[in-house]
């Protein structure tokens, strides 16, 4: 296959922080002597007490322990706000663009300071202290950022739950980390549609209890139920407090946040990130990968409910004194030009979005893009799933007018920041490849037995050593942390992704190799969808797999065995889709449901997912070894009744 290569433009090599020679030099230094490298770069943030110890990490089986800068003391909110006040108090920190194109707001660093302090005081008045967990279930409004930074200021641990999750999913997350305080809004607003956030919080608390305070931000002005003694309007509480609140001194390894993410088995895991290393890594990757310079306008389109929003809307950019754009809406409302109009309106220089959005907009054609100017754009970014070369080319040619490099950034909730990505002034691009590792990152490709493969090869992607932004544990379950990430290949961090390395040392992520699927860039455990389905009274068994989907990357394909005597009807099919939406949230809606009187099983009763995956992918001729099936005729029936994708 002929590979296309886009060389680094000469002006980029000149203006960027690092060109190719400098990248090689810094990368080699970071691998040769990680202690010295991070000793230097850890000082990019301000420390109340500077660290003397840099790295203290063990990946040893049974005793995995990850500590960075452990004797340093700092505060994330101080670094994201207070340290900028003298030099950039009047600079815009956050540009907020509402769902409705007529609504926007600029917030300076000084205003951000005052808003965050007020929010912190409101929380403090409700007993929130260092180490307490606070659940944030918010739309994309500035108060979501204020609330996160207020927690960081007080040393409380925030757990942001994406506003698209159902009351049940929210309840599970509140319960798992024992949050006594929940922050929400009356309603969210996306694409002109309202999301009943406060009502969902009420339903979640009715299920799990244990919540003493609900702080409600007014967004739409909807009439919502307020429980006296428990619920308070944020604007009323904020009117009673001052805009001064000291920053809690935090040790580098004190927790900053929990973020729940799906794995191949069991309930979502509470990924725990801590203070010092996370901020160093998020800010450093933001600066180098996006080549962020003072005065640039940076826009990451993620939701703050995902790690991308944490690291690249909030913490990385603000630690760097950047101007960061926060968008409440969706790419196709009021029309398919929305992203590009926002870029023109706010003169965005760096734009970071997901392949699923690019593919959806590509289907709408070039015209909605071409009628906007986009001359402010300098760099484009992609994250969340592999970007197919066709979408890459469209993004490059049509959105970027062939002028803007694309950084395809590979990383995970667990990694805290970007691990593999081009640096735009240093690394030639190949469409579809995340290219080369960031400083300090040692990718290894291993075979099923854990043997490290050299040169051009393909296998499972591991990381051989630690980096400061790495997750530290699964909240409340360190054993699960070790089992999930460090037991498959002892001594290495296993990513769960498959990967190819080409002859130039470029990395190509091929997708998950476990039972996690990636739907529109959202991680979904197939086991979660299965357990939602079998919770339905008419379902006896379910198996869920991913299949290639033009826009979403992967779609959700559910094979469902009904209870004896239940009729498989179109109506029931729709009911099951609605059921999963209600149980988990709209992002988990199955795209296709196939009623399967029997599932392919081994003689010992294990479902053969490999076969189900192949059928869902239309690869009938290539089912592999079916000789271990208890009843091979099951497969013919499944193929015969396969659901169509269109
Ligand atoms: C996938 C999102 C290919 C990958 C930051 C990973 C990608 C999972 C890319 C993590 C990319 C993310 N190319 N695949 N540029 N970025 N992925 O935790 O499978 O929501 O393991 O973090 O998304 O998803 P998560």
C-alpha cells in the first residue's frame, strides 16, 4: 500500500517549540534519564514546597505503586488561576459559546478567580473539605468549570459524570465514591433540546441516598423540584459568600479527580488521578502537542464529562495561561456550519475534535464548511478513536484548506494526557497514524505471550515505564487496578489497544483488543450493555459486540435470546433499545438487535464472541474454527437472520 506522507511545513519547523532534531534530542534524553528529564519539566508548574524526589514507581506484580514529585506541595487551582493574575488578570481565560448561537460569554482570569472562589465558599459552607468526593453532573456551562476548579481549590475530589448518563448510571457513580454533595443544573441544553438534569439527580438519589447537599445552577430557568434542607440554588448561595478563598496546600499525590470509565468486565472503574504529576503532564502535552503560544485561542470540542474535557478544555490550557473555548452545543445545530462559524466568531487558532464528528460533517458535504472563512485556524487535532484516512484527508483539505497540520492524538482516561501524537513542527504526518511517542513514553508492542516484538510489527500495545500523568489506582480497589492493567503482561502497563508499528517507527492504533467498544469516541463495555439487557424481564440471555459503523466508528450489535414463549416482535425490539437507553444512557443504545433463539457456545457453555463479532462484521466466509461449538447449526441461523446495517 502506498502511504501518503505530509512533511513538516518549513514555517512550522521554524516557529514551533520543537523541530525534528529537537524532538529526537528531547525524546532520547527523556528515555535515557527520566529522573533528570522530569526533574526539569516538573518545575513548569508552581510548587508551594518544591519536590526533591522525582519518581518513585514500581510495576512489580502485586505491588504496583506510582508516585511522582511526592514530596512537593502545590494546588491545581492556584496553578490554573492565581499564578496568572499578575500578568494576565484581564486576559480571557474561558470563551463560552452557548447552544444558541446568540449566546456567548468571555471570562477573564480575574473573573475566573472570583467565580471559583465563590463556588468554593458555597461548597465549604456545606461542609466540603479536603479529600471529600463531589459529584458534578452538569451541562457545558462555565459553572461546570468553576465547580471543578472550586473542588481543586478546596482539595475535594471531583467526579464529573457526563450529562448523557441515566439516573441509574449516575446513582452507581455517586454510590461508588460515596459523594455527599452533588452539583447539577436545572436542565441542560443541547441542539435546542432540554435534558432534565435535576430530575435525573433526584431519581439517582432516590435510588442510592447518602447525599446531603445538591447545589443547583440555573441554566434554562425550568421549574424543578427543590427539596428543602438538601437542595440549594447556586445563585442564591453565591450571593451570600465572598470572592476570596485560600488554596488548600496539596501534596503531589493527593487525589484531584475520579473519572468513571468502562472496562471489559464489571462496573465502570473509578480512574483516580492525583495532583502534581497530572498537571505537569496535562500542561506539558497541551503546550507541545498543540504548539500552544501566548495569545492563541484553543478549542477542544469534548464534553467536560470525559477525560479530554478535563485535560484539554480545563487543566492543561488553564495551567498554561491559555484562552480556552467551551461549547455547550452540538456540531449540527442550528446547522452543519456551526463548528466553522464558531471558529470564525472567536478566531480560533487550534481546533481539537473527534473522528465521529468529522465523519458526520463530511457526509453533509463541503458547502457548509466552504461558506465560512476559517482563516484563523492553524492546527487541527483528532482524538477518541482511530481516524480513517478518508476522514483525515477531508479534515485536512476541506476544513484546514491544506494549510493546517493534523495532530492525531492517542491516549486514554487512564493515561491522563496524550501519549502518542505528532508534534506539528517535528514529525511528518501519515493519515491514520498517531505517529510517535511523546517525551518519556516507551511504547512496546507485544505478542499474546508477552514477548516484545521489534521493528515493523503488529500486536498489543503496552507502555514499558511510567509517566507523570498516569492514573494511580482504581478508586477503592487497588487490586482491580493491578489486575486490569499490570497482570496480562507483568512489568508493563497494558493499554487494551492493538497496534501496528511501521518501518519508520510510526504507531498505528488498530482498536481495542478487549471487550470494550468505541462508539462515537465513547468507551462502552459490552458487558455493561449485556447486563442492562438481561435485566429486562423478557430477556434470558444477551451478547453484545461492536461492528463497523460509517459515522460512529463502531455500532452496538446485540444478540438477544428471549424467555421461553416470548414473541420476537418489532415492538419488543424497540422496547429493548429504549430500555438500554434508560438503564445506561442514550450513548449505549444498541444500533441493531437480533433475536437469537440460541447463541454459539462451546461445549462448556462459553459464548463464542469471536463468531458473533464476525457475523456482525459481515465476515461470514471467515468464521474461523467452529469445531468446538456445541451445536454448529446455531451459526447458520444467526447468519440467516442477521440484522441489516442500513
Ligand atoms: C481509543 C479518550 C486511535 C483507544 C482520550 C483508547 C484512539 C480509547 C485514539 C480510550 C486515537 C483514543 N487513535 N484510537 N487517536 N484516541 N483512542 O478513555 O481505543 O475515552 O484505548 O480516552 O480510545 O478512550 P478514553
